[in-house]
C-alpha cells in the first residue's frame, strides 16, 4: 500500500458537489486514489508539504493536436485564417513520420503537465510515412499523464474538393479498420484507466458523410467517445451551408453526432438553436480560446452555452495555432474573453477553474476524475501562491487565474508524482527539447 499525504495547504479546492474550499487542509492519497480530504490527516507514507499552496484537481485538456508542437510560429501561417493556415501547414506535416509524432507528443504533454494538466485528449488525424496512433500513446505512458487519444482521419483530398493534399488522406475502409485495431489494442474502460481511445474524423470538410456515419456507428458499437471539429469560424459555416445545405449543428445531428458520448471542438459559431440542441442531447464542447484568437475565428458563446446547460471544457488546440500548450493560461483566456464579450461579471475565476477541471472530466466521460473527493483518482495539482506572481493576493484561489503562477509546483497523476518542484520527473526534458528542435529544423529545410 503506497500513501502520499499532501499536508497543510493554504486552500484545497475540491470541486465536489458543494464546491467546498478547505483552508489549512490535507489530501491523503492511497494506491492512486483519494483516501481522505480534511484537516489534521496522518500517514506513515511520503509527506508533501503544501504550505503557501493552493491544491486543485488536475486540469483536463479536451482538444489538442500534439504533433503540431513541431510547427510553432511557422512563417506563412502566422497571420492566416483557418483554411489558409491549413493550406500552409499540410505540406509540412506530410513530411513527418513516427519519430516526429512521438517526440512532439512528449513535448506537448510535458508542457501540459507543467501547466497543471493530468488528463489530456489528442486528435491525431494524419498518419504520414508510417506514423500510428500508438506513437502518441507510448509518449503519454513515458511521461505518466492520463491520456484520451482519438483516431482521427481525413478521406477527402484536394482532387475530390477537400482541403488536405491527396497524400494525407486515407481510404475509408482502412480508417475504420485501424480504428478497430487501436480500440482493441489500447482502449481501457476500467476504473483508474490511463488510456481510453476515441474515434475522431477530422472535420466535415475533410471526410465524407458516409465516414461520419460509419464512424459514429463503430464508436457506439465499441462503447467509445466521438470527437471532431465543428462550427469553428465563418468559413466553416459557409462550407456547411454550401456543401450540405444546413448549418453544422443540423449536419451533426443528422449523422448521429450528438449525445453524451460526443464532444465537438471550437463551436465558435453555434447559434441559439444549436446551443439548445447540444444542451438537450448532452453533447460536449471543447472551448479553445487562445487558438480561436490566434486564427481570428471569434469568441465562442460559452456564457450562453453554460447558461443553457451545455457541457463545456477547455482545449489548448494544436501548437501551430495557439502556439502554447498551457491549460492554466487557457482557463484565464476563457474567463477574459467572456468578460470582453459579456461584461466583467460574465465569468469568475472559480467558474473558469471549474471548466478546466470538473468540466473537462465530464466532457470526456471520466467520472472518476475532475474533483478531489474520496474514491476519485488521485490526479492533483499543487500551486505555490507564496511567490512573486501572487504576492499581495487576497484571494489565493482567484489569484491562480487573475495573477498566477503559470506553472505547478507539484503534480500527481494516479498518485504518482510527474512534476516535482516545477520540474518533470519522468523525462530528460532538455534532451527531448534538443531532439525536438533538430526535427523542426529538418522539417524547415
């Protein structure tokens, strides 16, 4: 039996049903599970002192393209809208292979971990030069993050009226067969799972109507989640109206792409009827505020979604369109954008933190994550608010988003320490950064 006692936190933010915040409290971890939360707990195991710290559930990232950490700040794509940005980057991504996919995943997941993330999804929709989904799965296992990869796909290339080059699309039968392979090989639905696999055709403008329908049927037969991009910007809406004769929400509903087992990325341009549809059907949304700003896509109607009862979570999106992978920064940006759009009282720091933790777990369908409660998985972030960033703060919980710090002091996943004193414990990060930069230079050449 392995125990870790997190002792004497300034505040423990539980995200339980009552949203309790406990001053001077402890968290006891036993065999990867939260065993107790309270004051004056004792343990014969390891003790982690949390004086001057805020303890929260680990943050949850619901949308990423980890391979894109190799293409940050690419000239030609820095100031483009979505479709032009994709056109610039597709030929570069086509030169990647298994090493690029694995190393970029290590970098992206390490960055997430340092920003307080314990559970991340990933949307990998291209497989050039022998790359496979397990290149990312093995990377997550090496770092020690809980992982929800999705087997993405593109099947309509330029010659058939799609955006991606023909070299990056796959035969639809091959896509479905590989979905079966990776689900059977890596999906673990058990309690305490470290890896669950989803099915995720890239977008309505890069796959056929038939593949969207077949993917939904396959996912439900296998009991896994469904994910795609939807209603990301005005170009996206115009494409849907021109090609399908309806808005994206209607297209999704017609093909079985709504429900509690579905979450869509972005949803910047959902209208009122689509918001109501998502609320009724319990369809989730991965809100990606930094990427939406970077690409000029707009501000997603998160306030309206939340008020209607839509499940909303956060995603950092790919590092070619963010260009960072900081989930705590994403939570801050989500809060600020809703205030810009709807007024200073539109979203509190605590609501943004809830979206980043409990909200993410709910959208991804991980009920044993997202809060610090007895019996939940021991995914815990410890934030030092005694330093420069939060100096002078009266409210340490709100200070996490209003002031900082931007990096966790300690991070536990399934009770195992992944970050200690602000450093990744499971990876020789400087060496991996060196490899990453070498691979990026090779792509640029």
